[in-house]
C-alpha cells in the first residue's frame, strides 16, 4: 500500500493557507483533547475512551466538518510514531519470558482468526472469498492503548500487560502484510486477471512471504546500522533526532519497496530498544529519548482517538436505505470477530507462561476481552481503492467492529477487572 504522502506535505508547505488551516485544526484538536483528558482523569476513566465519545459527538453534530481521519494521516504520521514507541519501550526480558504465548497469538493465532472471520462472511454475508479475507485482514490488528492505560490505573500484572501489548505490536505487522496481499489479489481479479483458486492462494502466499520477510530484513538491518552509528555520537538531542528519522525513514523505505512499513518499523524499534540501549546509547541519551517518545505517544494517541470517534458517524449508518440489512451484517461481523478471538485465546496451552500456575479463566478472559480494534483498521479500510467491490459495505462493517470494541468492551473492562483480583497479583514462580 503506497500512499502519496510526500506530495501532499509538499503542497501544504507551498500553500500558506492550507498550512495555516492545518495548524488551526491541530491546535483545536489538541485543546479539546487536553480538556477531555483532564475530565477523564477526574473520573478515573481511560482518556482514550473519553476522547472516542467526544469525537463521536463531534461527528454526530457536525461540530467540525473539516476534521477527518485520513489514511495518509494514520499511516504516515501517527502509525510510525506509535509503532516505534511501542517497540522501543517493550521489555525484551518480558518478551523473552512470554514469547510462546505472544508468538501463538500474533502469528498462527492471527491466521486462524483470519479464517474464522472470513468463513462466516463468505457463507452468510455473501462476500467473495477474496473480499471476505480482505475484510478479515482489516479487522485483525488489535489496538490495546485504552486497555493498557486502564491496566496502569488498576496495577494489573505486568506480564499480562506485556502479552497484550506485544501481541498487538506484532499482529499489526502481520495483518498489514496480509492486507496488502489480499488487496493485490482483489485488484488483480477486478482488472480481469482472473486466477484459479490454487494459483491465487499460491501467489498470495508468495507475496506475503516476500513482503513480510523483506520488511523484517529491512527493519533489522536499518536498526543495526543506526545502532552502530550512534555509538560514535554522544549528544542526546542528535541521537533522539536520529531515532525520529529512523522511525519514519524505515517506514518510507519499506513502503517505497512495496513492503510492509509496519513490520519494518517494529523490527527497527526492537533492535534500537534492546541492542541499542546496551551497545549504542548512553544513559543520558536514553533518559531524553524515553521522555520524548513517551510524550509523543501520549500526544499522538490523544489526537488519534479523538479523530477515530469523529470519523465514526452512526447517523450516516442509520440514514442508509438498507439500514436493517447493514445492521444484521454488522452484527454478524462483530460476532465473527469475537468468536475468532475467543477460539484463539482458548487454544493457548495452559502450560505456557504466564498461564502456568495461574487462574486460567481470569487471564484468558482478560486477553479475549482486551482485543479492541481501532485506528489501524479504520486506516486500512479507508485506504481501499474506490473500485474495490462493496467498499462502502466494508467500511460500515469496520466502523461497527471498532465502535463495539472501543465502547462495548473498552468501557466494560474496568468493572470486569475490578472483579478479577487475580490479574493484579504478581506471578509466583
């Protein structure tokens, strides 16, 4: 997926009026986000969910018609920063301790989830196999930001938080590569380049392996080169700037090479956040860099969740002439996503850490109910070309899942966690 982001930025810089409008919109959104965050902290509610609700009100009452969540904004501005910060701050030790569960959820579990979502969509919603798998790939990436904020408020076990955060980080990359693969196959079928079923799946698998494997190589190589380079520098400001250039540069390089920028950024961030911390960056630089990325992630999340809420307008949904049929289809999609998530969580062996010796039902349920969908799913579906069949229906389905998971699951999770004291206890070896 290549979005022409650089020409858009260039045009904005060349046209002073456009740039001034952009600055005004950002300041307006930041002010609203700040007010919402202050209120939600008083109410001890995750600020991300409060921002979604306020964003919904903005969209319903059309208070800011110029505010839109575009694929360019998510994929090339917000996403690299969030992915890099997540990989940079991820504890490698905890990742190593829980790698079995994380691997199962983010790789074979995600592929199983893909099938469990696509099959009922093909069988009962009338989607073709390619469209069903394309929508399943769009709905696969999880967004745990609201959940992790709530975890910190309630002091939920760090290993459980690590599993959920790391799973989301890796399945974002895998889902992004799958999205590109199925979208390419859909476009081939639209252009009259029909493929036999076996040929289509074979080509899809080779495309996925090439894009996914290439992205990993690009990310690892860039992360290693940058780490070796910063060893020659001892200036926190310069080294922090280098991490910014790395986050966005690696994404753009992978995108230019028709690979997954998501996977590339994750791999580069993991290398810099683990190997780079020990062998390339001084303690003084680490403190400055940690503070910068923590602040950046906080600001980006605030703006992103506000825009997510503003993008989802339920009024448009119910104004559709076939609102009842769309509602039934959206309910089917939501149920398919929930069932697929439940199955993949139940298949985790109880002998794998951190489940061994714990109250399995509580931990499994928290991982299941924490599978929220958010901005990445919206960005992927909005980035679909206009000639994709049933594009509007795919957008409605994605909106329904994102809205249900963010509000239904997100708002109920607090009361659920309070009734599960086992998830706040530290693991006992």
